[in-house]
C-alpha cells in the first residue's frame, strides 16, 4: 500500500472512531471517563500503536499528565466555584479541595495526549527530549504555585467566585489564551502546521462536549457572553467552551511542548 493510501486510511479511521464512540456512549449511557476514552483517546491510541514510536509516546503521556495539571486544577476550581460548569457525578468518594472531580483532570490529560500524538503524526515530528531541566523547574514551580493556591482556597475561597458573563472569557484568557499568544510569538514554527490539528480536535471537542451535556454528565449553569445553543433538546455548551477547549487548548499544548523540547540557543 502506498504512503498516500495509508494516510487516507488512517484519516478514515480517525474520523470513524470518535463517531462510533459517540454512538456507543449515547446508546448505552456510558460514564464520563469511558466516553473520554472512546471519543478522545481511541484516535490517539490508534496512532500510538500504528506509529510504534514508544519513547515519543511516553514523553507525550508524561507531558499530558504533568504540564496541564496546575492549570487544570486552578481553572477548574474557579470555574466550578463560579458555576461556569459542573461535573454532576464522580466515581470517587472525594473531590480535590472538595470541588474538583478527578474525572475532569483525566479529561484534560486525555485531550492533551491526543493533541501531542496527532501533532506528531501530522508534522512528522522528530524525537525530542522532554526530560530536561526546564521540565524539572516547571514541576518545582507548579508545586509551590499549587501549594499557595491551596492556602488561599482554604483561607479565602470567596475570592475565587466570579459572577459575571465575562468570567469565562477572563478566566480562559488569563490561563490559556495569554500563554498561547506568548508561546506563539516565540515558537512560530511549531504553530505553522497546526491548522489540521485544530480542525480535528475541534471535531473531537464538539462530539465529546455535546455527548456529555446530552447524557447529563456535566452542566453549564453560569452566565456567558452568548446564550449556549441547545443540542437535541438538552442544555447547550457555551461558545466559550468550544473556543477555549477546542482551539486555545491546542495552541497552549503545542506551544508548551515546543518550549520544553526546544534546544537552548547557543550564543557566540
């Protein structure tokens, strides 16, 4: 089989897998984590086993588990406290800070792993070394930042409750859009071929977001700039969710991965 035929077949599989996942999720009312696997992760796992770049895949997994974590915890805490979104049920007896379900963090990590895996496939990425001093420094800073956030969350939790139709816009811009723009300015080449990745991940986002809203796994009870569109009679997903999850999350993941794997510039 020619290379072009293989890529065409791969794209067909990448399109069919999440559609089938969405069908099974709705047909059998599957749980949130299972739906994340079916819709988000199966395309990434297909590419992982098809490409057999195990060292690269391990780095993608570590990146997806480590780097988004501090952002996800802070943003999720503020978002849930401000009633922007809420995951109705959790399979665990507790939530982080009594607010954040572990399923939300799994969803974020799965999305970032899929972005990294698909990005490597589309851009024919060479193997880079993620495990550098930059990643270690980030981990140390993240620990202190989360510790400080935990203290404030326990001491003055009310300061993280923002009631406004601009809350999602401000929250997403501060913790996602602004870092994405800074990274875009410094790593232009990493974003040059990101358009197919953006289109495909938006496709996955629309599928998963509406499936979970339809099944009642999460709700969006807050105020937003525009009224969320309804989906099959169920409460709709806000436009801000599509923008920040389907587009900005991709830009942030691509930018941070480029930052951590880039080689330092040697000055003469």
